[in-house]
C-alpha cells in the first residue's frame, strides 16, 4: 500500500502495548500518535542548515511509536523532505516498518528555492517559477508565496520526488494568510478555491490522500483582522469544489502554553451561526486539528515554569519541555508536532507515551484568562 491506512496504523500501534491507552487517537480514518515529529528549522539562512540532518531523529521517532512525520517543501530548501526519504526508506526496505503504517504530511505555498541556497534567489524564482510558466509575476507574493494551481502541482510532484514516495497522506496549503494584505479577500478566497480544485485533481490522480490548511495566525485572529481566515468559508469552498466527499480533512495551527487561542479564543463561525474556538469549530465541521509549534520554537523556556504547571499536567518528574508537550497534546488536537534533530531528544519526549494526557480541568485551569489576543 502506497499510503497510510487504518489497518496499517493500527498494526503499528499494537507494537507499543505498554504505552498509555490514550497516546494513540483515531479520527475515523487513521490512528495518530498524540505526538508527531516535525522537520522545521528556524532561521534558515544560518550555516547549521548545512550540517544538521533529521534522519536519525526520524528513525528514532518511528522506533518509539511516533509515526506522524510533518514537513514542507520549503524547509531548509527541500532538504528536510530529502532527509525523511533518507530515514524511512532503509526501514521500509528492511521490513522494519511498512508504508501503510506511517503518516507523511507535507506542505505547498512557499517557494522552496533549492539546496544549497542559490546565489541569486530572485533569479531562481524567475527562472524556475515565472519563466517555467508555473505562475505569473503577480501570483508570487513578496517573492516567497504562491498559490497558482500550476505551481502547487509542481510543488506536490517535487515533494514526491524528494520523499521518494508515490503518495502524500496529508498535503497542506501552507500559510495562505501570507497573501492577505497583498490581495483582497475576494481574490484570496478565489485562490483558495483554485488550490482546492487542484488538490482534488491530485487526489483523483493518486498523488495525495487528503489535504488541509496549515496556518500560523490565520485561523486565530479576530474576524476583522487583515490576515483572518474564515474556516466556514474554507469548508464551503471544499464542499463546492469536491462535493460531499471532498478531501479537506485537516487543519494545522499553533497551540502551546503561550499561544493557546485555538482552544480558548472564540472567533470561528460554525453552521449554527454561532462563533467558537478553532478546535471546536474543526470538530463541528468534521475536520481533524493538528497542533504545531508546541514549544513555540523554544521561546517558552526563557525562564522556568511555575511549579503548579507540572503538578497540573502530571509531569512533576519530567522537564519543562515535557510539560509543554503534555499541555499541547491534551486539549483537543489529535497530535502535537515537535521538532527534534537529536535522537536523544526524541527519546526524552517519547516518555510522555507512558503518561495519560492531562485532564480537561487541568487544561482549563492553565487556560484561564490566558487567551486574549
């Protein structure tokens, strides 16, 4: 099988019978680990992009019961995707894992350039995007973001080459709110509709299984903010383009102790005409919510957590990092994606698999008064 399946992901989780029963969650299609591994590296211009490699950490994650791998074509100029291939294919070839057991997510929207960083990035865009006919100049926003169908198709097919896969399980439109402020709302949603139309084509061609939107602040802002994305409009577009069996299944958005808005900030309209937090709205529309940036790119740890945080989260014997991950995986997202290059950090984080998620009361106590934008 060329993609993740219910049977495959269930077969995988049965190897980890000593884990807490709630470490794995079922969304009706796949069994997800409540922690996933990501391959984003901040500050991409730094030289350490030329020496780090995610492959060992990804292999460790798969051996520790973490079978959701999240990436994007633009992470480290396509190198993150290529290192995922480096990690998983020896394991697939040896039979240590099977393709239908692992969930691979990637993203398209940002222009990835290529590794190593080109001497003239603007020339690269002109040569590889504009002159190649993948987009017109006005479809490339601030020299970094593009949602033209031709470009998104190229991006998907390039990701498949990088990953050395036949299909991507979850294919996200990446931070589309980047374009708001440069294009008007009507143009923005027209571009979303064209993107979803392309994604439905990719589904029918057997290149992706499902799709979604991975946003940063777009789903978390107040409704009158320039970069606000309406989940209701997004779902309506998916239904219009793909019918009742549309492939829009996932929303990825940040969720952490300092940015908990997806759980507590009321800003998304549901079909009853009332407004709810993003996680609630996702559930209402039948979408699976995945939490990104549970450690806020390590910005949560500028000072030690208060002692009551670990007490509430049942992580008193563990680190503040573990407490942050425990919070992020306990509020309503099916999984929280952490980044790790060092395999020992993956091992440390996987200890949470033995611990039940935090209670609703604990999450609500930590949330109280904390989510004003």
